[in-house]
C-alpha cells in the first residue's frame, strides 16, 4: 500500500510572479515626487528675499543668509542670488524710475511679488551683461506662471520685451536737473545730493 506525501508549498511560491518576472517596484507618492523635483533657482531665491524685504521691511542680509541655507544653492547660484538681491535693492530708485514707463497702470498697483520680479529682471537686463536677455525673460515668465496666472505672465513678458527693445533709450533725461539726475543715477534720495554733490559722475 503506497502512501502519498502531502503537497508542501514552497517557501515564497505564493508571492512569486509567473514567468520569472520581478514584482513591480512600488511607485513613490506624488507628494514625494514633487518635493524631490522642486529645485529653486538663484533668481527664485533672490525674489523670495526681495518680496520679504518689500513687505516686511526686513534686513536683506539676514533674510539672504536664511534663504541661501534653506534652498541649499550651489556656490555659483548662491553668488548670483547674492548679487541680484543687493544689486536690485541698491538700484531700486533708478529701476523704478525706468520701469514706470513700461507698466501702464503703475508699479504701485502691482502685487508686491510682481513688482519685485520686474525689478529683479530689469536689474539683470540693464546692469548684468553676462546674462542673456532671453534667459532673463524666460525664467521671469516661468516664475510668473508658477506664482500667478496667464495674465500676469503675459504682462511680465510684454514689459521685459519692451525694455529689451528700448535699451538704447534708457537714459536719464537732462530735463530732470542735475540733483535729480545724480540721485537717480546713483539711486540715492535727492536730499543726499544737494549742493556740493553735483560734481559726481552720472551713471
């Protein structure tokens, strides 16, 4: 009389896929995928600082250090962000003077982040020769799309392209008078450019 051996399942056979195929790897959650894909640029880091300075009258050097640490930018990007922050703040009066002619409803009526984005972009177009104009416009428009809507990005694109077309005309008119021209040329308040300062070189 023969006895039959009971069928013993092999270890792990229930979970082994047919055909020798490896089980599919688990997909990362959408939140994890998004967080790993987000990388802030030097311009976005600089914009974050400029917005907080504009809205809260905070100290730019403290905010800049915090932002650079937060975004962990590469050395070159950190250097660019630093230059953009201090350059835009240092030339703010001059930048605003020129921007007013390109913003139909006036800078004051724009949201703070849009105003800061235009200032940041103008600084690059007017004062930094090493950054191509198309790169400045492209990133500014992309930032506007992420932070706002199609209308804002279209306005930013139009303003910056108008500035590029008018680069040769971006000079301080003689009709302003020496004191005002010196103040705007060096982005100083007029009260600091009184008698005795008119010998400064106009930029």
